[in-house]
C-alpha cells in the first residue's frame, strides 16, 4: 500500500508539473511509451517488453500520442515491414522535461532524508522490486 501511494503521489506531482511546463495533454498512461522511448525510436514490441504492457495497449497509447503530436510512426530502416515509434520535437521535450522533474523530486527526497538514508531506502526498494519480479518470472515458468 505504501508503494502504491508513493507511486500515485509521484505521478500527480509529475503530471501537474508537466502541465505547467507545456504538456497538459500528457497523461500517466502515456508513460508506458514515453518513459521507455529512446530518441532514435523503438518498435512497439520493444516498448511493450520494456514497459511490461501488452502490445495492444502500447498500440492504443501510440495512436493517442500520434494524435497529440508526441510521436510518429516511421519505417524501420532495418526491416521495412516494421514500424518505429519515434518521438517528435514535442515528444523529446516532454521526455527531457519529465526526466528533469523526476530528478528534482529525487533530489528533494535525498535532501530530506540525507544521502545515506536515501541510498539505503533506494537499495531496499530495488531489492524488493527484484524479489517481486522474480516471483512473476517463477510463476510464468511454472504456468
């Protein structure tokens, strides 16, 4: 419950600040694509794997982001049958702005807790995340 509450609060702050900085149309669901999209672009299947979302969900989100002007689809130079999702200038601005906002939030928490406590918190959280992900992988292997 604590992690869920933390995630929701971080999202609220991130998207409120993104709106203030020129990206009012971006919603948390768009992070499924934008948070994992390199400047050079990626296939929807790669974004699906990176984000852990189904390809169909990624496809719907890409459609929304195309409509909003944050990404475009281009032929993949390595396989003309495939499409790359490539960020536009607006997409690149949103990605860099979101990363800067998240870095500011992290620095605020680091200052509040102190560097040693923050590092210990982050290490513990990463350990719990890896442990939980191993459950998912083990469960998938058994099923």
